[in-house]
């Protein structure tokens, strides 16, 4: 009961529009005063959580993504995908999904993926007969892959909060991400086969495909180079982020030659602003995690689950349902940092694989990005297209159902998330 009241109060506070870090901080300080009578332990708690080398990966992966966006590398990426599949029914939709999949492996951000790919893809799709709602839907849904396919900012946050292997989590997200991307692509083909108003473009030929692939080679090779080094044990996630940032700069300055000192300043500024916001949220989340621990809320939840004689699957289904509802109102980072400190001890107690749960959480958070009323990708598309929310929501409905299908697949077949890390020797 205490757990429910605290979560309800925190959610209500955040729904008033208070920033996430402020809401978590205020709630933590009030609870700390109620339980300990002082807030003297805040400094040590915050420093202990932020004093980890893995956190340095967040600003460097963000910097890498901003450099690739400003240097227009993504434009070549979409053109290559378009050249390869444009002749298929729904080819532009499939090209959009493919572009989102590759860019997700560069940006680690769903919002950045939807914003960057959408700016190019939406006008193209509308030009060739896609209804506005269909174009909005595929971009908003494809953009969600940014938090599942590595490197993923939310996966890094989950790894920090739970002290789980980031390499294992990155590998675990690959197959589920590709499964969901495939489901989206199949839907685009089937939808276009039913509809006769979408223009089916001609095959451009192998020569033009090869030329488009050559132009996009840097966007296609950067993720394997960076992430492959992690999986091969050559360098850590933080080192991979640093190498990725250097490679992105070299591509922008030496290959594309369109990255000025002003671009560098603006890229650094955006990176610092994003990182500062995340670190403030992490600091507040560290306080919240400390408070719920000293209040023994996870222990109470474990006892309640044991008393209910709930199976691990029943518990996971209940948690997924709660997170789905929270996703309609809260931002993804807030959901991770509010729920994980309370739920994770129960997951360990029930013997649930934390890597599998982490991927289930990410798929559910993908849904949070496209479910109204507070789906971030919906507002990104609204900003790009200058369109009302009604057709955007109409276009996203099929993809919500498809993503639920993806969630069910990962839920029923845990090996989709655990097989690759096991083969790589993470021993999960």
C-alpha cells in the first residue's frame, strides 16, 4: 500500500508539469525527512551514483549522433535504403524503416531518429501517394527503434541503475530490434498491396544502388566498427563512444567537408545541454532509489508477491501492464528511474533474467513514445509536418498493435533477447 501511494503521488506530481529531476528530488527529500529526519546523506548518495565511468558514454554517443546529423550523413543513408527497396509495394515505407534501423545504431535516441529520418522521409512519401497519416505513422514507429537497437541511451541508464552488463544489454537488443523492424516492413508492404493510391516506383538498377551504397558507406560502417569493438572485447562502452565520436568528426571534416567550427560549437552545446539534463535526472533518481531502499519498499513488494504466490510470468505481465499505462503519461527516462529501484529487487528474487526484463522494458517504452496523450514521437512528427495530432494518432494505431506483437514475441520467447549475449560469452 505504501509503495502504491508513493508511486501515485510521484506520478501525480510529474503530471503537473514539474521537471522530472525536480519531481524526483522533491519526493525524495520529503520522504527522507519523514524517515531519517534530515537530508545529510544526499551528497554521498548522489556522488556514489554519478561516480561511474560508464556515464561518460552518454555524452560521447550523443556527440557522435549530433555530428552525423549536422554533416548530412543521414540524407545519404535514406537515399541508399530508398534505392534498394523503392520498387517494392510500400517501398518508401520500408526504406524509412531501414533508415531508422541504421540510424538507431548511430544516435541511440528515438526522438533524434524520428526527427532526422522524418524530415527527409515524410515529404517523399506524401509526394508518391502516401496518405499523411500513413507517412506519420511509419516515421513515428520507426523512430522508436532508437531506444532498443544499440547504442541506446535508455539501455545505458538501465545498466547504470541495475549494475547490469551494458555489453550484454546492447547485444540483447539487436534481435528484438530487428524483429520489430521486420514486422513494420512487412506491414508497409501488405498495406501498400491493399491500397492502390500509393505510387509504386521503378527499380533503379544495380549501378545506381551501388552508387547510393558507396555514398552511405560511412553511415553503414560506423555502427559495426564501434559496437563490434565492444563485443570483441577490444574496448569498453565508454571507449567505444569516444572512438565513435572521433570517427564521426573525421567523416564530417575529411570526407563530407561540411562541418565548420560553428557546427562544432553548436554540436558541443547541444551535447552538454542534453547530458546536463540527464545527469540532473540521474542525481534525483539516486536519491529516490536510496529512499525507497531505506523505507524497505522493495522488501515489502517481494513479500507481497510471495504472499500472492505469483509466478514470475504473472509478475512480469503485471509490471508490463503498469508500465504500459505509465507510458501514456510519463517520459521514458522517468519510467526507468521511478520503477526500476522498486521492481528490480523483486525480479532478482523471482529469478527473472535481468537482461530479458531490460529488453521487455525497452520494447514497452517504445510503446510509450507513440501512445497518446504524451507520446514524444507524436509531438516530434507534429513539429516536422506542422500537422494536427489527430491524423498522426490515426496513423500510429496499427504500429501500436504491431509493437504489442513484438512485445509478446519477446515475452514468450526469451531467447530472442538472451541468445546473442549468451553466444558472445556474457554468461547470462
